[in-house]
C-alpha cells in the first residue's frame, strides 16, 4: 500500500513539472508546513541545535540574551532592591517588600541608577506600579539624547563624553560630575531634570550661560519622547500663557514633546509683556543669572540678562529653524562664537526673534 502511494505521488509531481510548475508553489508551501510541524515531535533536539553548536558552547546570541535577562533581588538587611540586566524594564514586577525598601539600585548595559525611594514616596509615586516605567524611561531617555545628538549635531557631537557610562543618583542632591570613567547625574525629583542635567554634563562648560541652559531644556524636552516634563502640563491652565499655548495648537489632553516648543514661545510672549519680574517660576520669569546652574558671572553675555531658561529654549528653537541644528549645537558646545554660527550678531537675531514671537503669539 505504501509503495502504491509513493508511485502515485511520483506521477503527480511529474505532471506538475510538465505543466510548467503552475502548482509548485502550493506543493512547496504544503511541504514546508509539514517540515515546520515535524520538529514538535523532537523538541529536545531542536532546542539543542538552536541554542548551541556541536561542541555545546553557548552561541554569542544566546549568551547576550542571557546577559540581558532581568534579575530582581532584595537585601532585607540593607533594605535595598537590586535590578540587573537590560531587557524590558516595563516587565518588572516588584513584590510588596518594595514598600519597605529604602534604596533601589539598577545596573544596566550603559547606565546605572541609584534611587533613594523616600524621594519618590514624598512625590506620591506608587512604587509597585510606577517604578518599572521610571527605570525604562530613564534608560531610553539618556539613550535618546545620545542618538539624537549623534544623528543631528554634526561636528558638535561630543563623542568622547557620549561614550561614557552614566550613573544616575536620585536623592537629595543636584548636579553632575564628569571624569574619565563615567558621568554622574544627581537630581532630587522624579526625573524632570534627568535629560537637562545630562545635556549640561555633555556640554561640560566651565562657564554655564544662557545658551547651555536653553539647549538643555530645548533638546531635553522638545524632541525627547521619554521626558518626565510631560507631567507638568496639568498645572499649565493656571499659567498666564495657557491661552497662547492653546492658540498655538496645543491639545491639553494629548501633549507631545513637540508642544514644548509652543510652551516656551508662549512663555517668551508673556516675558515681553511683563518683563523678567518673577511673575512665575525662575525658569519662566527670571534671567538665567538666577539659575542654580548658571556660572558665567565673569564676562557675562547679553543673553544672560535678557533671557530666562525657558525663553532661551525658545530663542534657540528659532535659531534652529533659521540656521539648522548643527549650527546651534556648535555654538552651544562652544565650538563657534554666535556670529560664526549664525552670520549675524546676537542683538540683531534677538530683535528678529522677539518680533516673530510678538507677531505669532498676540496677547488676548
């Protein structure tokens, strides 16, 4: 019986070949489906072949996958949770012990994170449900900044600093430190200053002025999909430039990083109307000389007294549109003076930007 079946199958295949193989694709598809189904009968053999060569050594792919697996451990004596690995932080599931822990430590591929959990508790964070997202956005946000600069900053890209691993310390302190081995970032909030401080570290200027602070806000929020600053939007209706934001096309229910360009522009409009008179936060309504990160007290530039941190971001975004991101970056990274980068002096550019803001965002 089996022999007769084989003979019939042989003549069917011959007929297909003689007819121009019109049905070959279907036959092959059926054959491939049959072959794909066969390994289920011997999973041990297939698993061994897929994950190891003949000498039974792990393949590089398997070794990498194993290294990326997340491990979660709790040290009750030190009241510390430790997370190691790089794969899908959103999949983390913290047990109830996280509510007793004092410290969270994360060790990833290109960053490490140490979190004083009391800071997050004081902000009302639900540690069990929100910590995985915070870790994930931290890893992706820092990576985004590096990739964005590499792709868009041209000759200004700080390759040496960008290759350094980053250590994030979320505690009661604030600032950054750069050495030959790593960049250490410190901030005392959930993460709204995460990319801001990182960008200041990448510029690593001995004299921080308006362009550095504006660039850190501009790049850290207006392009970055992982920014924590999105959480600021619920307070915007209380601000005097809320109407200008809405008129500028911002949907308060669906705020994106790109909307922060409008946010900074609208803030500048109010500054031109009210002056830098501390009508809001210092980032909005005081010159950058009042910022804790400002350090160019010797040889100050005109923008240091004319611009707030947020209006500096608006001015740089306008310069970006007019002259390109690479020129803005070359200026902010100190590789070009203002006139070299933009072909005009600061005062002329400032007045042109101011006229554009007033025309684009009329007072209601």
